[in-house]
């Protein structure tokens, strides 16, 4: 049985038909035209088809077995009894499109035009994309849908929107773009209903964004439409990168958190996962319910670390009730996803390596780790999980907690030093600065002035406010310090450099249990609980550690949820403008000269002296006023003197200047004493 088709070529000066009626008219005109002579494109097309599927070529309807004909059209048949006749049909269409030839199917009356269009049958255009998806080739399917979307195919537009809505075909979600593309590509009642239902779920301000985006897409065509789609998607990823840098290198924590939430609302799974941490450590009151909500959103968007954290939240009762069944479910789901990703990565490496032998470096075996000792503080335990996952913001938060004994823990300077080192290695500016302070002063471990200066220089490049010229670097130190900074800023090298120089923290580093019998009991209880639960030490984080089930540890009570950020958290050391100050600025000395009340008081005291000298008058009220101003100036002198972190000579000069108001106060007080004695 043969499936007949006609191959024809549109004259160059004719426009491509846009409707079936126009295509029929052009085909009839070509068929009725005088024979133009042999068309070499027909021969090339026929040979390409016969080389791939020779058994499918049943008969040339014009009697020309070699495909050479002088007619304007070439009739041929495909044997439908062969196994691959449908693939032969697709190849015939593909080869014809490559040469600008068109196929006419007289059985269905469908024209497969040489520009790839199928008038009034747009679903046929995306046949290759559908087949690619069925065989699991997402990359080819996405490329094919993009090609037809550029030509305005509604099926392709709708498919792109669905992919961006559900994260299909290997694409990251973008909800605004997904809604716009689905509405534009809805082509029948079910798709219109689905697109409208999805659009109605957006708030009013988001609907305005979608309408603006849709207007831009409708006004574009061809490659410009794809450019807009790619630009919108890249903008979200770029905004996430910028937000991460803002949180690492600047002190605009609140602005960064707001931007992170906006990115997460677009379906960015990593942003949602990070925001789950931010609502705990970046707010005035930790909101554990909100943290669980955003963690669940990241789980819904198939983020593997979020599944592990979500399991732990159900096990520990963080932000909601304890549910061991759900904890086991999400822990298993995380394991399965991780194993699947490992298999895909290994298969890709083998496919890209010669002879199927992977040349990727062997991953080092995971070091044995001490079981995690849960403290009972939700903030510390939740943030600790993020920190063990490598999050620099969580590591910095734990560093400040251990330095000052917050979040239910004791002061542990060695452990704080370790956390600062971990965060600094990931690029955290304030952690880099604090680590420099610890190494400079020998806090929590050995000291080294040169490494401290290198860390201060590195922190300066990352956004801290201390000027490099304040370090008083000698000329002979510049070369070694530059080399040290270059070594410290290499990815994953900072802690290795500290170990090489013997500057790692003292006893009780990261993850160490409390000392004494209490610490031994905690670790023993954790180990026993792990054995009873049958849990793997790698289930809950990259560095391992087995949590204590709720039956073995009291579940802490979560505070009432609060979204208020009017009063900034003192534990984060934020100033009145919402900028986070470096830890040294709060615990030790100021790094730079800053204008504030102390300097104003110093000026008032200086004015006091001038008034006493130039405008001295008799009268107790005037002298009392001068005495009060002198007292204010004395406070200013004391307050200002604490705000300088200069060399001893500079401090001495400042002390002399600051002593001037003291003279004014002393003169005023002496005059008051004389006045009272005169009355007696």
C-alpha cells in the first residue's frame, strides 16, 4: 500500500502562502505551468530519502525511478507496509524544508510548505517537538518549540509557557513569562481555560506586569520574540546573582531580602530555598512557619536540598507539627533525586570521554564526622543545617552567635573562628573582616599579623569600609601581602591556607559537642537515636550528621510569627539606616572616622572656650550655662576618643584637641565656685 505525495517548488517571486486556500491556488498554478526542465533539488531530495529508507520508496508515480523529471511537480509514494514508513514521511518533510521544497498530501489536502508552515494545521508543525519529548530528548524539543514560536505558532507558544510554568524540558520556571505565553498561545477551549485560570491566580500588580510583557511579545516577531523571552529569563537569573552579591558584599540586607522574595515569586527554586533561611536570620523575630512555607515551595519546584531540609522540618517540628511519615517520604525523595542526578552526571561524563571512560577526577571520600548535637534552639539548629550545606550567610550568623553566646549557646571563640573562615572562603565580606580581627588579636586560635592584614585587604575588596591605607603596610610587606591575598581569594583555598600556616582554630571547632559529661551524653544520645532510627549520617547535609528524633529531644516552641521589620535586629548589628555593621565595629573599635553626636559635642565644647575668652561677662546664669556646655563637651571628648582606631601618635594629638573643652569646663566650674563664695 502506498501513501502518495507531490513535491513542488514555489517560484522565488511568489510570497509564501499563509492559508490553505492560497497554498491550493499556488500548487494548481505550478502544476498547470509548462515543464520547466529537470530540477536538481528533486534529485538531491530523492537520493537523501532513498539512502536512509530505501525500502519505504514504493514507486515514482511519474515513472521516473531515479527521481529525474522535467515536470514542475514530482509524485512519489511511501510504502506504508514498512516498519519505518512514518519516520520516512518525517524525513521527506525535513529534507524538503531544507531545500525550500513543499509537499502536498492529496489524501488530507494538507500542504507542508518549504518554509516549515502548515496552513490551518499548526499542530503538525510541532510534530518533531512532540516526538522529541516522547523519547526524552528535552533539548531537541525545546529548540523545536522555539523555532516554531518565532513564527507565531500558537501550539509552540503554549508549550513554551507550560514548560516555564512547570519547569519542564530542563527549563527554570518563570511565572510571569509562562502566563503571558500561555494566554498568547491558547488555541482551543481547554487551553484557554487553563491559561486564564493560571493568569487569575496572580495579584493585581503581577497582572499588570504580565499585560506589559504580553504587549511586548505581541509586537515582536521572529527572532525578536525569542530575544525578549531569553532576556526576561536571563534577567531573573542575573537578579538572583546580584542579590547574592549584595548580601555577601554590602550591608543592604533588607533590600537584598526583598529582592530575593521577588525572585522566588517567579518560581526560582534556589531563591525560595535561600529565602527560607532569610526569614529566620534576617528578621526581627524568626518566622519558622514562613521558612517552612518557602521550603515547601522549593520542594514543589524540585530542589533537592530543599527536600532534605523539608524532611528535617517535619522530623523536628520546625514551623509546624511533627510528622515522621512525611519526613521519611521527603528524605527518600531527596535520596532518589540525588542518585538519579549522579547517574545522569556519570552518563554525561562517559559520553563526553574517549571510549566511554570518564576522565573526571575521582571525588574524595567523605570524611568521618561527629553526629550533630542538636541544641534545642530552632534558630541555631535550622541555621546550622544551612551552614553545613555551605551557605555563607548561615555560617556568618553562627559565627556571631558563637562569638557572643547567642541562640541558646555559650561563647565559643574557636568555633566562631571556624564559622567565619567558612563564610569568608565563600566570599562573605563581613566574615572576612571578622576573621582578620580574630587572627590579628589571637582570638580563638593563633595570631598572625601578616595574614590578618591580607584578610583586611581582601575584606576591603569585598565591600567593607576599612581603608587599606589604615593598615600601615610597609613597602617590604606589599609584595608578600599581595601574594597572600591572591592565595586567600582562590575558590576553596582560604581554609587550606590557614591550615598550612597553623592558624586554624583551637579545640572545639565546627560541629564539636560541648565539653564534659554533658557533651558526651549529647553525642551518645544522638548516636543511639541514629542507630534506633536507622538513618544515614549523610541524609541531612553534605558533611553528614544524624539528627535526634523528636522523641529523644524536646521540640522547641516556635515564637509567634511576625513579619514586622520596623525595629532592626540587634543580634544582626544593624544601624538606623538598615545597614549591617561589621562585627568588629560593634565589639571592638571603630574602623574609620564617622560624624555623630560625639563630634558635635566636641564642637560645642570648643565654642564654650571661645565664648569664655571673647565674651566673658559677670553673672551666675551665664557661667552655669558655660559649665553645662563644658559637661556636654566632656562627654563628647570621651565619646569621640573611643571612635578612633589610629596609631598612638595620632591618638595623642586627638587627646590634646579633645582636652580643650575640658579646660572650658574647668574654667566655668572655677567661676561658679568663686561666685558662690562671693555670696557667702
